[in-house]
C-alpha cells in the first residue's frame, strides 16, 4: 500500500517474532494458571495464601512494570536472560496470575448438582473431581484461555520497549527509516488486527458450539488489558 | 435388577432405614429436630408436604450429601457416616461409609446428567469407575436398563439433545446401574413440563412392580403416590404430622393440616 | 547487589509526583471512556445498520489491537497534521478511545439485561424513544455498571504506565527518568512495583466492597 513490499516483509518478520513469543509465553501462563488456580482451592491455608500473594503481586502491577523488572532488576541478582526470554517469563507470570482466576472460577462454577450426583453414585471425591468436575471446567476453559492468548498477542507489543524485535519494535525502526509514522503504525495495527480477529471470531464460534453440544454456558467477562 | 429374594431375607431381620434423633439446621433455620423414622426393608414410602418441611433434607441426609448436626442414621443396622473414634463421634468419609452408602441410590429433581458424556457413558461411568466392572459388563447392564426406561435408541445421544423427561429416565437408569437396594426419588417430576411427567412416573411404577427395593419418594403427584406407595407420611415443620396408608393420608386424612395441604395441592 | 534504602527514600517525592500524574491520567481517561462507551453502546444497539456497523467496527478494532501501538499512532502521527499535543493529552485520548471500546460492551450488557417488558410498557405509555433511554433504561444501569467500572478504572490505573513510552512523567515515567540518570534500576523499579501494587490492592479491596454493596441492593 503506502509501504513497499520490502517494508511489509520487515514488519511481517517482526510479527513472526510476536507469534513466537506468544506461543512460548502461553504454555508457561497455562502452567502457572493451573498451579495457582488449583492452589486457591486447596484445603491448606498456607497454600492458598501463597497463591493469593503471587496473584496479587502480578495483578497489582502492570505487565510493563514486570517486564522492566525482569529485564533490569533480575540481572543484578545474577539472572540475565536474553530479551526474548525475559519477555516470555514476564508475560507468562503475568498472564498466569489472570489465568488462575479462570481455572478457579470454571471449577467452582460447575453445577453443585454434579458433586451431589457423584456422591449419590458413591464416587470418592478425587474420582469425582477427575472424571466429572475437571472435564466440565476444562471445556469451559478452552474459549476463555483462547481469549487470553489473544491478549498475550497484544501484550507482546510491550516488549518493544526492551528491544525485542517483535512487530511493534520493527515498526519503530521502520518509522525511523521512513519518517512515515501514519503508514507504518497503521500497517502495524492492521497486522495485529488481522491476526487477532480470526482468533476472536473462532473463540466466539467455539463458545456457541460448546453450548450447543454440552449446554455448559461459557461465560466470558474479562478485564480490559 | 436387584434380587427380590435377597431383600426378602433381610426383611425379617433388621429395619432397612432408621433415623434416630436426627437434627439438621441451615443457618438459623432448624429443618429437622430430633427426627425419628423407621422404614422397613422393601417398603414404598411417599413423603409429602410443603417446601421447607424437611422431606428433601431427609433424603439428602440419607444420601450423605448433607451431614446431620445430631442423631444417627442406620442402614440395615449399620451407622451411616458417624462413627465412634477414640470415644468421640466423628464423620468419616472412608471405605466404611462407602460400603454402607453403596446400597443407596438417588434420582434428583434436576436430573444432573453428566453433560460431557453420552447417555451410554453416563450410565456406565459409575459401574466402571466405582464398582470396577469391565466396560463390556457395564455396557450390557446399561443396555438392559436403558431398554427398561425406554431410552435404548438414544444411547449415543448427548444430554443436551434430550427433553427433560428423557433426561430423567436416563438418570433413573444411571442410578439403577449401581444396583442399590434403597432408591431415593427427590421430586423427580417437579422440574418437568406436564406432558413429560407421565413417561417418568411410568418407569418408577414399573420399578416398584418388578423389584423389592425400598423406595423413598418425595413427590407432589398424589395419584402417583396413591398407586405406588404402601405408606404415606405428611411432614410439616420438620415433624411427621400424619403417617399411614395412602387411602387414609391422601383420601381421608385425620389431621386438619393434612387436609388443608391436600386442598391447596388440588387447587393447582 | 544491595538495596540502597537511603537512595530509595530520596526518590519517593519524585515518584509521588508521578503518582499524581497517573491519577490525573486515569481519571481523565475514564471520563472519556465512559462518555465514549455510552455513545458506542447506544450506537451499537441502534436499529440503523450503518450506525451499529460503525460502532461494532470501532469496538472490534480497538479491542483487538495493542494500546501501546494506538498510543504511538496518536503521539507520532498527529504532529504531521499540525496538531501538537502533549504526551499527556495524547495518552489520555489513547486511554479514553481504547477503554471506551470495553466500556461500551459493559453498558451494552447492562442495557440488554433490562427486561424487554420495560421497553414495551414505556412505549405503551407514550414515552418518546429518547425519553425511554433517559428516564427508564439508563438510570437502571448504574448498579450493574459501577462495580465493573471500578475494576476497569483499576486496570486503566495500571496500564497508564504505558504513557511512559510517550514521554509522560507518570509513575513509571518518573522512575525511568530517575534511573536513566543514576542507573539505579533496583530501587526505582522496586519502588514503582510497590507503589502500583499497594495502591491497586487497596483499590481492589474497595472495589470488592462496592461490588458487594451493589449485589445486595439490586
């Protein structure tokens, strides 16, 4: 369009780094979310408190502050990570905190009756949790975590401030070369949109399908981030 | 299907279900106060009364979904849940409890089918996972029971695709798959559209006819109660107000409270 | 690496000045977001397909693209059209535009949760459309909207940190400015984290109380 093919290609390469970072941060976030989310439901008070502390710390500060912390402060304590992995760590821990609420609330929102009928069928609690409750929670989690992935994609833009060569950083460099902030940032926004929109659409479709098949209502009420 | 000869042998010895001095409150609301009830093996007991009268609580306590605040519940003479450990009475969720609880099955007002499993899998889940049956044995059992409730063709359907009446019939098959000796029915038609009630009650009537199971039925369907039950109890405020034969309690009750309750039901 | 408490204490005043800017940005941004969100929600629910189409496009675009890039766009593009706005103003506009997309969905959910019967009854009583909005529908939205609004305000408070990248001296910006001179990132970033953390935890607790209050008085 207003940019040459070479320039578009440069941006797309940045976008591939964006995707790579997101694909690394997402599993980390999932892992953390499950550990923290299940800890919130633990019988032991100390486990719950640790989980709450972790979640409050990572939800109380923004991802950008956490990125700076991993990038500038951790090296002072001996943990020097290459920028990309610093970014993956920060985003993974941040989104893990938000994800933990998804894990906890989907489990808690499984209908009470499912626990009751499991008792009526003489199932031990652990069996009921494994075969009846968790599967239902997991089904609802899929579209919710799908939306979290989209948010992670957007959040990778923050890594541009610590010089990770993702899409936004590539944009900054290109603006420096071309002096066309409108065309470049416009293109950058378009690429983010082109990547996120199909995913968002897919999640909405998935929600409908899940509801049609299982009747488990997938509630979606996230915070803006 | 449970063996009728089996239950007849026990009939002569020990009462099947026994509530002794059972109390239960929810917050400030005392639903049952030192409640006593004996249900002999093989009896068909219908429980009627207004909501909040404690009838559903009785079933829930029996199924160990709730714990009594005081008193004991005995099944065939064995205590359910509460045991004496080092001189103290404690609730133990363990093998002993499960061994006693195995004899009891329950069907709920809102069916509670497993939405993430097909009809067939709903029925074989507990037999395979809890009783240790092989998939083949469980599937055979499921096949028989689904035929009994008239849902055999829908074995591969998902609960979401079924009507309320169909779901409830599957729920009955699922409960029967565990071969309980005591079946609890908690207002199983109250959540159904009127035209679907009949198909479910038909199944319960058949179970009553063909087996010797002890049945405790909480219901608002008076005609059904009259058909199936050999004893009816009217409860109010956590107490038994009237207790007797269906013809008496439902046809010509002695207590004025029973009369006014029945009148209000008929006016629906 | 040792934490220099003396140094940390000395920069607190500068950081608190940054907090003031953060709060100003958050409040202003929220005002824009609420106004914009309400407008978008009404447009979205309009029966004119052109209006609702524009609203939907706006909402989808602003929600699916990063706020940071939107801020860069506003900050770096406007000057080439002769509009010279401060980083703060650009930042506030950016926050406002971004969050109005989210706020509009909240308003829409609240409006749609009002039973259809009220619309019909009001029409039967000869209320004009604008009167129905003003006197019947919108006044019922606060109990549903306010708790969520509180949470979004806390979110905006944290995300205002992004304004540091467009030369605004809010909390993070003041800290980075300080660190760029002394290179003492340990104390500056730790303090920033602590300040954000304490304030947002306190605000979250207040928001939870607000949620409980409104849940009771529905």
